[in-house]
């Protein structure tokens, strides 16, 4: 199963979206980000989102697109996508 596009933090819960499913786990997004640090394909776009670079189809100054899905992009994290 491939993690397709993003994680969305809601308190201590993280929604993980794959190509076919959505999973909710009880873990801090910072812990997930730390576990994914060995995989160069993931990048944080905002405080609450981590995105798989391979699925980014378009980038603007305020958002990244994963197909039709818009994910917010903060100025501080946009430097990581250059």
C-alpha cells in the first residue's frame, strides 16, 4: 500500500491517505514526520500537513496540488520544495 499524498493532523490524531484508503491513527504528526525522515519523498507543507512529493502535480506560492486536492503551503515550508 502506497501513502499517496498527505497526513492531516487533528490534535493527537493523524489521518493518513493512501491511493485507496484513509486511516486514522493516534499519534502526533511530529512523530510521523520523524519516522518518515529517512524517506526523501515526504515534505512538510504546513504545520498540519506532510505530503508525498511524488504526487505533487502543481505548486503555487500558497498551495500544492495533488491532482484536484489542494494542500496549504506556508512560506516557511515552501523553501523545502525548491
